C-alpha cells in the first residue's frame, strides 16, 4: 500500500511513496505527446523501464543521458540537454521525467522550468536524499564556480513518485547521506523522527515512515512558502555551513555528510547564543554520530566564511543561519557575534577559537 502526501500551493501535487510506484508514470502523464526521461548512466535500467511504461501508455518517450552526480549540474550539461530537447521536438504540451538522485532531479527540474519557459516535470527520485528533499518542493538549479544552486528556478513538479524499490541498490554511504535530511526534519519539526532514529540509527527499520514524515515536514513548509521567503527557510537548517563545505571541497563531500556537520555547527552556534541547552546541543552530535555521519570537519575557516557570505540564503553582507530556539523551534539568526561563530567552529573543527 503506497503512502501519499499532498503538497499544497498554486500548483498542488502528490508525493507518492512505496514499492513499485514508478508504474504510476503512465497514469500521471497519460495523454502527453512527448516525454524526455533524464537520467545518469548508472540508472539506464530504471530509465528504460520508465520509457517502456510511458510508451505502453501511448506516450512517445525517449531517454536523455546526463553525467552522474553533481557533474550533471552545470551550464554546459544543461545546454547539451536543451539541444537534445530541441532534437526531440519538445513543446509546451510535453514533459520531462527526472530519474536519479538529488543532482539529476535538480537538473531535470531546471531543464523543465526553462524549456519553452516551463513544461511539466515528474520526479522519480532514486536516492533517499532525493525522496525526502531534492525532488520535493520545486527548487531546481545548477551550480557555478561561485557556489551551489545559485542558478535556478522555482518549478513545482506535476508529481513525485518515490519508489522505495529503487533504494535496494543504493550504497550504504548514500543512504546515510539521505538520513541527514531526515534527521534535520526531526530537529526542526517532527520529534517522532528523532525517536525513530534513536531506536534505529540506520533508518532501515521504518524507512517508509521516515520518508513520509520528512516529506510531510517539507510539504507543509513549501505549500505555505514556495519562494523561500518565510517558513521554507527553516528547511535550510544545517545547510549554510554544509553548502560551504561542499563548495570548498569542490563537491567531493556528499551533500548529507556536509549537512551533518552543518547541523552540529548550527546547534553549537545556538548553544553559544543561549538558545539551546548543552544537552540539546549534545543530542545533535550524539544522534548524528550514531547514524554514521560526520560531526567534524577541519578546513579553512576564513574561506568557509567567505563562501557562506555568497550563499543563496544570504542577504546583502549579512550572514544568516537557521538555528533552533529549543528542539522543534527554528528561527533565523542574523549576523551572530563573531565569537559565537568562532566557538562553534572550534567545536566542529577541533581547532581552538
């Protein structure tokens, strides 16, 4: 039995979670003349199955292959894909299907948002990270030399099909990376997620419930605030430092690993400012560690601060962090005291402030 989470807004849609739900592609896109199925080489089999499902439903579908991982999220790859869309003759009546992890769904959404100024996209995330975060909410984008996701568009999907069968072949490190986005939702909103992960830090015992709960947290935020000017910003908990680590490491760190360090940093920063108790700060570190995710990072603090100042969540010259005023109480902390920042950095880097 599949689970469904409705995402509200001007363009409402459902996130369908469960084994085998990719088969709903033929229903969601019935009557669509042409569909481009965007995927990376390792997912050729899943893409082939999607093409077959669509063709059986009377849709002219063809695969468009892009690089794997963050290498897909470049202007050069987008330009090549646009040329492929032109060859296929995609019009505003047509659609894109994104099959892959967060990077490919980000790219597929961006391609759909920009082709003929916007066509439908259906996301079929194949990683835990994609299912609980990247594929949901309509944020699309590519990376530049200046930072992650600085070029993009808000473009809600027509549907998200989170087929849990596709997680079977996911490497353990990638599954753990996705758990960072799940535990984030627990810290900012749903305490039951924390309880489930306390009981089973691997996240394997109740994967579908964890996915559903994390998606519900995100759905509530994006349904109210698609354009990321209010409550949706709280979903960026742990991401300000996390994105900076990814950029400084030239995306050599997995997204969830970088966010995991960012969560611990944000908790330490909230502790410095008096918003979290020592026990609440330690709960972040202890749970993230139990999940097998990193809690420390030794890098160039000056460089990281420079990168954080051009993060897409920054406003002018101000540094802005999502922090917690008690567990489940997210808020924005703007231009925190440098001594607090340095102390939080010392706590995650092992370098004295």
